[in-house]
DNA sequence: TTCCAGGGATATA
DNA sequence: TATATCCATGGA
């Protein structure tokens, strides 16, 4: 059990800002699933408790990073100040790379409840039975799964993307990517079927801990759209230039403000 | 009925 | 490089 006393960790904000798809309300908090692990996380006042594998979840919830400093640096941008205060309890989750890759391929042109359903069925079908829940499947467990099976889970047109990406991962597509700089890692991620700019940026942020990225989805685009910033790519370039290494955090604060 | 969802691939010019 | 079209599916 981890007890973390800080207003810079809020369970609800952290699970509801679209990083994570495997969670549901339980008791006073949230049951989450990550890889083969599960935890019950709850915030009461300024105290957050995590019931699960302490070593795993200390890293997962990024507990050794100073989010007071992060929120302050983001709030220093005038247009971000308010939302950074409101979203100060968000932690950027250190999620498994393969799980993040597959999950965000499934997120393309999709809505969150449906994404969650597809992922749950994927885990139930192919993940290890952990006794009461299922782990996210490892690449080897999906080795011989054909696209039609993903279609049967509800993946829709993303079925072939998943099948093709699993094959590419098994051929070593993710090897060494952690050591690459953000630009190079992004290029490598975009080489997977079903991974474009936005999905790659989500994987960089949530699966590789890179904060010098700015994922632009429909909500973020609407939040920034002006006569000058009239395409997602222009919004992305502008925000990366402006927010630099704080981009990922700023993006989460704004996404949470619009959606959470 | 149409629109939308944490978009991307492909064809075309 | 920029634009147009298609891609499943379920909820609003």
C-alpha cells in the first residue's frame, strides 16, 4: 500500500484524462489495470492511496517526479494558468509500451467507451488469467491472431492495423526505441500500421514518458483552433514551439479541462 | 437520420 | 505538400 500526501496526485483526474482505458469506479476510488497488474487508487482530500504492487505503481504513477514544479512551470503560461491549477492532480502514467501502442491504435476515430470495450474483450480473450481479471496480452500471445478475430472483438477497420503491428513488433519493431530521441522514436512509431502523428504522440507521452510532444486530437484541435492555426499540424507545431519540454503536461491539463 | 468519436491509409494532383 | 475519400461501430 502506497500513501501519497499531495494535492498533486488526484485519482479521478489521473484516470479520467484519457491516458488509460482499463479502469472503472470501485468503492471510493478506481480499479485500474496495467499490464499484468491491478490497483485500487483513491483520493480523499489531499491523500491518495494505492493498493497494489508498490514498486510497480510507484513508477507507474510517476511518484518520484515533482508535479508541483511541473504544474507551476505550466501555469506560468498565462493561457494555461487556470487549467493547470484545476488539473494539478494529473500524473502522466508510465504505461507499458506495447499495451500503449495497441490501445492507441484502437483509439483512432473512436470513442472512449467503445475503446474500453474492445480492449477489455481483447484482454479477456488473449491475456493471462490473473484470477479475477486478465492481463493485457503480450505480443507472443497475439502471434497467430488474425485480423478477423480483432474485427469480432469490435475493432472495426482497425483490425488489420493491430494484426500487422503485432507482427511487426514480434519482428523487433520496438527494439531500441527507448534509447532513441523523441523525433526518431516518433518516426519509428509512425512506421507501424495504424500509427500516425497523433497516435505516435500519445505513445511517446504515455508509453515512453516523453513530454516534448503535443498530441492533437479533435478536442485539442477545437481548443486551439484559430484563423492562423487552422490545421492540427499547425496547432501541434505552435504548441511544441511554445511549451517545449512542458508540452505533454500542458496538453493533458487542457484535455482534462475540455473533457474531464 | 445524421453526426461524432483521443485518426490513419491511400489515391490523386 | 495539400486535399478528398474511405474505413466499422455505437451513442447522441
